[in-house]
C-alpha cells in the first residue's frame, strides 16, 4: 500500500528514496544521464542509453490522486532536455515543452517541476527535447496516479512497451533524423521491449487478478496486441476510466503514447504460461510472459468501473471549430507548403529534411491553430490526406471523439488516425495555456507535424 507522498520505484523503492525523503519540501530528484543496460538478448553486448536515475525505463512514479509531484530534473546528458508529463491535465508552465512552455534545460542545469495531479490513472513522462533521439535512448518512465478507492487486484503491473533500433554492435542506431523514417512510418525498432527487457516475464498464480497498465513508449510503432490465458476488461484509456468497462477484444491496438488499463484474471492452467502477445505479419510473439503456478480455478465477478475523474463536460452546441488537414510524407502527393515563412515546393521542403504539413504549413506556426476562452468547447475536424497513420496528441486536456452519429467516444489524449481517414474530436477548454497538438510518431513531429491550441 502507498503512503502519502510516496514515490515508489517499481521494485526498488528503497534504492530511490528512503521514507521521509518524499517530504513536501524535498523534491524527488530525477537525474537524466548516461547508463548502460543489457537490453539486447543475452549474448549481445550492453547498450549505452540515456536514462532517468540510471534506470531503464526510468523509475515508476506512484502518487496519490490530488497530490503534487515535485521533481528536480538534473540534466547530465550532452543535449538540452525537458520532461513532459504525458496526459496530465497539468499547469501549463509545467508541461515540459521547450520553446512553448519553458526554456530547455541546458546540460549541467536543473529545473524544478511542481504540479498537481488532478486525475488518477496511468500516465507517463518522457523527454520532449530532440525526442526522436532522447525517447529512443530511454528518457521515459511511468507516472501512476492512484485512486483513493482502487479496485482490488493481486498485482498492479506496469508494462511499458517499446521498440528500439540497435546496431549489430549493440549501440542505439544513429542517425535519428534519417529522411526515410521522417517521410515514412517513423523510426521503427528491431528489438521489442517490455519494461526495458526483450524477454519480460512475471510469475502469477492461476486465478490471480491483474491490473495491467499498458503504456506505449515507442517512437512510431503501432502495437497490435492480444491476450492468451488472461481474461477481463478494459477499464481505462489514456488514463481516463471508461464509464462502462468493455471486454478486451481479441486483438487491440496501442499507438505511440497511448495507454490502456486492463483488469484481467489468469485463466491459464498452472504449469503453463499466459501472455501479452504482439502480432506481426507472420504471427504472434510474446511481448510479456506470465508463468502460471497453482492458484484457484474459482471465477470472480467482472470488475466494475474505476472511480471517475473530475468531469469537464463538452457542449457541442456553440462549440468553436477548427479543422486540421494532414498532408505530406512519402506517397502523399503534397505539392508544396509554407515552410520557414515561405511557400516552397515539395522538393525544397524535402531537401530541408521536412515532410509534413498541417493546414499547408510545415512545423509549428507562431499563431495557434485556434484561440478560445476558458470554458468554451472546441471541435476539431481531422483529415488525414497522407499514406500513413498518425497518433495525434493534445497536451493539457483530454478530448472525446465525436462519432458519425453524434455520440462521444471515450476520453483520450492520443487518437490514431488511419490513412485517408476523417475524424472529429471535441474537448472542453478548461485548462488555460498554449497546448501542443502534434503527431506522436516522433519523427513526424520533428519533420513538421505539430501545431498548438491556445486557451485564455
Ligand atoms: Cu507525449 Cu507532446 O507528447
Ligand atoms: Cu504522424
């Protein structure tokens, strides 16, 4: 069980903090620096990573809903950095976006993040500076905000999924700005990881109830997943509880930055394994293995809904509207766009290693996509006129999809938009500030796919 103000690392809470350390006036220290890790399969060399507190993934930060997170970030890598607290409906000044909400943290400098945690759920933190490289190299971790009234489970398991591209030497493959990645599906790795391990395993008992907190830290891979020997419900998406939990589908998708909370019971027989599977074109592979020992075959009642987070209802009537046309990339047919203040043809844009435009502009503009007053509702139509899928992420506020029939989808902070698809999202602009709205395929963002929304 968690104490007030405790920040627990997944398994080594004691290594991270002694009791009493987590006092309100003593912020948690998060040191972004170099460390080496065995992430390639056994027999291969260790990999030089950039990590938080020498852990890969970084420490799991567990706090109670309503607490403040105070973290002093120490930059010990040779690049400027910043941490973004993905999915937290955060005070804008603490959002961690260099050039929009803060100055980057220069090498050798420190920066204090200090913010409230209004919502329970599964969130994560990651570098938001040169993120194609810094996230790939390992600057990320889980941020878990506990409900006061959490459902009872036998294991609360964070599973951060990632893929990393290693060279045969075992080092993280450079460059990070390859034109092919930027213009196609983004940087896809050649080794799949769960919590930093290529062969993640965790023992369970038959009949155990698990809360699986799936978090995708992948640069660009769209995970197609399934369960074997585990049965249950989806209870939250992108941190936010579903009003009505839904049975886990046979296959389900986790796009970059998305999260999914599942409450599942171990139905596999003792002596066998249960799995989280990821599917590739040629079949399914173990993404996480749960060796099952003797427990019970008794069935439990299905899990109920998680306690709701504070609600900011969306009003479609009178909502402010904007549209976002997504263009560019390989096979996309974009002729030209405004880049660096001038209209240029696609060849000139590609020569600058840029490839994507939102509403005819490559990269973030000085002016927001839309400026609204706090309390207004906003509808944004999204048209994907490209040959690739994009995981569109709004900072600072969760949105709902407005479905064809006018009903709302579940609250999310990241929506996967397939090629040639048109979607619409809506949100209540309850949080003042400048909020990034960008593709979370990190190479796409770096190559032009980002804008922002201003709430005054
Ligand atoms: Cu997960 Cu703009 O970030
Ligand atoms: Cu994209």
